[in-house]
C-alpha cells in the first residue's frame, strides 16, 4: 500500500522539506529547536513509514513558550476588536487558500481519507475562524442599578461590568481531527484577547505547525500563538502545570481530563474539557430506515470511528432490529479501506499501531465474553493499523465493549422493546456527549431529546456540526462548551466596577 509522496501538492512537499531542515518549535514568533535537539518521528499510519520529525519539547521549552505568551498578552488584550477580527478573517482566508495542502498533510499524519479533510474538517476550521471573527466584535458588559444605600451624601453610585480576556491559554488538542479541533480552541481564545500555547498530539502535529506559519503570515503578532510539540506525559504535563497558564482548554480522553483537573489545582486555573463519549443511536419503530441505516453506519465508521461523538451504541426496536443490523453490516462490508491519499479510499487506518492494538484488545475480550462479530473485527494492513468496520451483536449491558469508549470503527447493536427501556439504556453510561434519535414522530423526537442526558441530541442525523453550534457534554464527557457563542465564555472573565461620583 506504499504511496508515492509525489502525489502531494507542491506546498505540502515544501512544508515537509522545511521540517526536514530542522524547523522545530514556534516560540515568540520564531522557530527554534527543542532543548538538546530532541525529536520524535512522524509516521504515516497507513504504511508505518517515517515521514519526518517533530521537536520534542522539554519543560524548559514549555516555559519559554509560556513566557512568550505572557509577554505578548497586554498588547494583544488591548488590540481593538476590529483588528483581532481582521486577523482572524485573514487566517481563515489563508487556510482556504491552502486547503488541499492542509488536507493532504492531515491524511499523511492521521490517516483519514483526503476527502474527509478537504470537504468536511478543513472547511470546519475555516468556519471557526470566520465565526469568531464576528464574535470578537460582540464582547460586552452591563450597567447595574445597584441598591447600595451607604454611599456618601450628595454622591451617586454607578456600577457596571466588563469582560476581559482570561489570560494565557494552554490549548491541548487530540489526534483524531487535528486542525478543526485546534481551530475550535484558537479562534475563540484569540477573539477574546487571550494568548496561547498550543500543544498538538504527538501523533498528529503537522497541520498545527503549518497553521502557525499561516497565522504569522496573517499578521498575528509574535508571541500571541506559540506551538510546542512533544509527548503528552512531558510537554503536556509541563504546560498544564505551569504557574503562568491561566486556563487549560483540552479535548481528549476522560482519563487525561482528570489528570488536567489535578494539575489545575496548582494555581486554580480555569479548565474546559471535551472528553470521551459512548454515544447512542436510537432507531424508533417509525424511523425511515432508508435514512437510518446509512445514517447510523456513518455515525460510527466516519474517520474509522475515531470521533468523540461517534454513534458507537446502536439501539433498534425489536420490530426492525434484524433489518437495520443487517443493513448496517452490509454497509460496513461495502466500505473500501486504503491509504487516505488514494482517490477510492472510503475509510483509512486508525492513527497508529499502538491504537490498533488497543481496539483489537476490546474485540478479543468481547468475543471471550460471548459477543459475536456480525462483520469485521479484524486488524489488517502492512502496518497493522487497519481495523475492518465491525458490527458486534449478542452482547449484554454489562459487557466492557458496551460501556467503554473503543474509539474505533466498532458498533455494538442491541434490541429494545419500549421507550422507557431504551431511555434507561441510553443513559446507563458515565458519558453524556451526544446521541441521535431516528424517528418520523414529532412526539417521539421531543420526548427523547428531553429524556436523554447528552450535550447534543440529533434527530434523523448524526454528527451535524457548525461553528455556531455549541459542542460539549455532561457527566464524564466534560465541562463547558466549545464552538458557538458559548465558547467565548471559556476565555473571558467578568469584572465588576463600582464608582462613587
């Protein structure tokens, strides 16, 4: 499955050449090597081939980046909103101008099919910067008619609130959808007037580094954005515990989210967390199965199931169970697996051999418990990083694969008999990120969206997102919201002013 990298566009090849010449960390507007010249390999997950290196930042490198962000904060916070908006819009224009390059780099680094980046995720990143360019112009406070009755005689009391940038932000993003998830942190933080140290995932750092170049080209002042690459256990830990970091914005696993909460206690950092999910897709008796079958299949097999809101639990009314499950299995069997740069590929590999082993472990243990793989369940490919699209049946509610986030192309299907039963099953999880309900009935739609505990519930669709729509979860799926105007709250503090006049 080796792919000739000459298929990459000229801009992508030029970027990889710059990386090969030792372009390292982006700190204070300059590229610099990590302490000791330490590097990590970047790997094409489809083939296992090493495509280059990234710098492995130490705690000292992280400190330099945070210091640069802190030094840039006063001037950026004081920049008028229209200027911040202009730069954000220019960043969006540059991403759009380089959309093919960025989509190819995303495929080479993460494995997803080129079309997923080109037509879904990179446009999503563009829209984040454009949406928050507008939000930069909407920051406002309130005047308050206070009831303080002990001001000096003959004087008047005036009270008002203002909203100010929270400060230096540590943005820590995962490997599954690197650029769009990066944009979801950076765009609102910059709109609010914060400065940032970005830590991309060690497996997928290329588009974050290219974005740093584009943002500098757009006129973002030096130090406002800094990018440190490296291992989460070292680089990420140093960043989340740094005393000059005022806020951590994290997307990733629930386990790492808990570790970040512990780190935040050092100086009471503000934290937003978008964490794991085990999202249910519920097919009601009156569902349009021509929509539901491909819909629930795409909900889990998109991006090889490496999506936090993936519909990994399927509940179908018993009257339609066989038809739906067989239809989804047929859809899974039809998917063309291959390198993401090949034009006929419909599903790529998972991000690494390490992650493939993790997914395979879930499947092995599920079989041992008595589950059946209706289709798929195999680890394949020259690097062992492809997981065939899998539909799991014959499970019980207490099975590990029903309850734990697999983060791969693995769907667990179960039948139900009545509405109360399926509501209880949908909510019987520590997670609460998303859900979808497939029904033609208005009453069913309203009842289910009200009863399901999740940050987002879709009706007759799944994974429909827009920059204007808030994203986040309840329970162990996190705190706060990314995207939408609600995301600005993550990066702004309220200040109350009282004056005797």
